[in-house]
């Protein structure tokens, strides 16, 4: 079903992104693996080539914490490819623990600002019928945020407002007693960005959805997780295959093909 379609996946050298890459190749898609560690990316691409022997792989460099690499990626891909990108999957992320300025800044930069910049820069180069997938988390549900953060996030009606209202850590927030608090805020913000961006992108025929892979056995999820990385990737694959403005699958938050509460 993805034959000939171009799909760019960030953070695809390991974990869920790697398993998703394998699935794209099995469906004979044109896979663009975007990684911040080119050596790890090359090893992953070689392993997939050897294993799958279908589809097409191009390896690209990007790092969400270095904005110039995001602009360079968009320019490079848009100039190089004969057709516009069919699907952008913002999958790469970090989970860091603690409630301090350094962790907060790095987590928001990696999990929210970077994916958002890549989305906003790629969108003008995407055609009607294409799709953007923001890989979020169950931890991105608003119920995990303190009342103060919930208010800051949900009251934002534009991306600038969302950033302005959340960019500084509130060290006195009750988030401090949460597990993985910066990650939770970053993914709740990513979800809100989908709600803000989806209607505008839909006017251009571009779908935009958030999806959670569920708790999976990866470096991030740890060995105790109940799901395999491949099961998590399946949840994302469903959105890649079904996200479309024409069919109304846009502006949602999904898990295993089912809508999920924000
Ligand atoms: N695993 C779970 O239980 C779970 C649950 C819910 C949601 N998720 C979400 O699923 C996605 C994939 O998670 P995973 O479990 O596969 O994680 P993972 O195994 O830790 O892999 C994370 C990927 O993100 C990349 N990455 C980290 N920082 C980056 C940056 N600054 N720029 C670009 N790429 C960067 C990593 O690259 P390096 O190899 O260079 O570090 C790696 O390829 C994430 O968005 C995560 O939040 C995971």
C-alpha cells in the first residue's frame, strides 16, 4: 500500500523508529531515515537492507537540538526528490527525568520545538494527500499535567502562544512530584500543536495526527514494557496508512487505530 510513497522517519536508527522503518520497506515504500548519529544510522540502514531486500533507503542527518540541521534537511530533501514527501514522521525523542531548567529546556527542544520546526518547514513542500505524524505518548495526556500546565497548554490557540506560555519552567509547579514531568509536558504540548495545526494543514490537503505506540521494550521504554517495539510501530503505521484529509482521519490522537482521549 506504500509502494513508491516517500516516508521520512526521525530517530529511525533504533527502537520503534527502526521497526517502523522495516515495515515501510516491507510495503516497498521509499524510506528516508533521519538520524543524529550517522554511524548508527548507517549500521541500521545496512541491517535493514540486508534483512528486507525491498523498498528504497536514503540516510539523512538531522538533530532536533540543532535548528540549522532541520532547515538543511528540508532543503536537501525538497531539492533532491522528484516528488514531494508523502509522509513526515516525527518519532525521535528523549525521556529525561527531573524537574529542573536544564532537563526542561532540552526535553522541550527535542520533543516539541524540533518536531514543530521540522513540520512547519516541511509543510510548504508537501502536496495535498500527504500526511504528518507526531509520535506522542500516553504520558502526553493532559491528565498527567498539573492544573497550571493544563491551562497554559489548552488555552493556547496558536503555536507561538503555546511556546510563549510554556517555554519557561515553573519550578514551583506540582509537576515536580510527577514521574518524567518534562517528558509529559513536552508530549502534551506536541498534542496541542496537532490540534492547532491540523485545521490549517487540512486546508492544504495535509493530514496531521498524534499517535502513541504504547509502552514498548526499547531503550526508552525499558525491558519491563509489555509491548514489543514492533507492536508500537504498528500503532504508528496505522496512522501512516490511514491519516488523510479526504477520509477525515486528521487532527486526532490515536493508539492501535482507535481514537484516544487528549
Ligand atoms: N518506548 C515506549 O515505551 C514509548 C511509549 C510512548 C511513546 N514513545 C515514543 O515513541 C518514540 C520512539 O521511542 P523509542 O522507544 O523508540 O525510543 P528510543 O529507543 O530511545 O529511540 C529514540 C530515538 O530518538 C532519537 N533522538 C533522540 N534525541 C534526538 C535528537 N535530538 N534529534 C533527533 N533524534 C533524536 C534517538 O537517536 P540516538 O540513537 O542518536 O540517541 C533514537 O533514534 C518517541 O517519540 C517516544 O516518545 C515511546
